[in-house]
């Protein structure tokens, strides 16, 4: 005679587990404008960053040059202090992408794809306003831009005055988050932090100094 209460408690426990694990629990969809986040888009003209990469127990350090090109593309060139290039990527107009150079050790399809998605998020690419939507948890607003796979989020305060963080997410959960830090003078970020949540992979960028245009 105790089977019904036991089955009910099991059913209730399973339901609570399912809904508590949902990535968007307690969030409400709201009306917002996609253009709100564009003021947070970082400006890279000709910037050099001290770069630290940690991936699955291995550490790489060097210099990352981010340069806006005359053809409206943006180059990401990562090299060590002696000038050896790890990779040279081009983020082209119209959301195109090119690999100009990469070491054999890093020439892995999955790694290139991951770095491209990370830097796409940082550059505010693939922010198609026609697919945009937003929701809130009463403290933060999640500005969502669906991608071919997953969703890019730009998370702001309620009034869209501060960019709190950026996220890449699968259909079920966040897989990566990034933070950009500006100084009071504005311009390009002085520090950038990228952290993957599903495996040990992080990138930290610290701006060295403004470079004269070349």
C-alpha cells in the first residue's frame, strides 16, 4: 500500500532534477534590441598582447598581434618572443575566415574550429539581428544570437550599460566564457580572459602598449 507514495516521490525527484539542471531555469524572455550590445564591441587597430595559453596541462606563452587590415579583415598572429609563428588567422569581411599559417602541432581541425569560434565571439561576429532574442533573470540580460551550432550570449546588466561577460553555449549548457576589461580611457581592451568550461583550456591576454600603425 506504500507503492503509490514511493512512486510519486521518485517521479517528483526526477522532475526536480531535470528542471534544476536546465540551463535557462528562472529566465524570462523579454523585448530588447540587438543593437544594444554593439557599443561594447572591442576596437582593435594594431594591438599587441602578452599571451598565456593553458590547454590540458600544457602551457604556451607568447605575443598575440591583433591588427585591423585595409581590406576590413582582422588578423590574429600568435608568435613566441623570438618571432616563431604559432598561427596567423584572418577574420574576413562577411564572416569569412582564413588560416594563413599554423604549426603542424596546432594544425588540428577541432583546435582551429574552437579558436575561430572563440575569436568570433570576441569580435562580435555572427550577430544577426534577425535571429536575436533576449531573456533575463531579473539581474542580468542574456542577449542571444543562435549560430549554426549552439548560441552566442552577450550578458549585460539590466539597463545594458555594462557588459558582464560573453558565453558560447551548446543547446544544453555553456561551454566557454570570456571577459574583456577596459581602462577609463576606452579603446582596445587592456585584458581579455577566455575560459572553456568543458575541458581545461584557457587564454589570457594582457595588453603591452599601443603600437604605432604600420
